[in-house]
C-alpha cells in the first residue's frame, strides 16, 4: 500500500512555484521538496490544512492511496 503525493500536480494547476508555496505555508523549501517527492514519512494536519487553503483544494487532491499489486 502506498500514499501518492500529487502536490506537484496541484502546484502546476494553480501556477505556483515551490518557493512561493513554501513561503505562504511557512515551511522551508527543503521540507516542501521532501513532501513533493513523497519522501516524507508523515504530514501534520496543520501543514495539510495550509496547503489546501493556499492551493484551494481538498486533501484528496494532494494525497492518493494506491494498493500495491501482488
């Protein structure tokens, strides 16, 4: 089972750069990069809330569950 992070897709749809998004949600560009690449082990609800607010989207637009194939 995997959680897929579609943050880059939403950023492209909203035409916002990584630097601008990091600034607006008050995290470092390095931490945003970790989120974008799916390397994060967890995300705080407060960070997810800020992402949804700035990107005008729902959590399901950013995070997706995919079942692993056998």
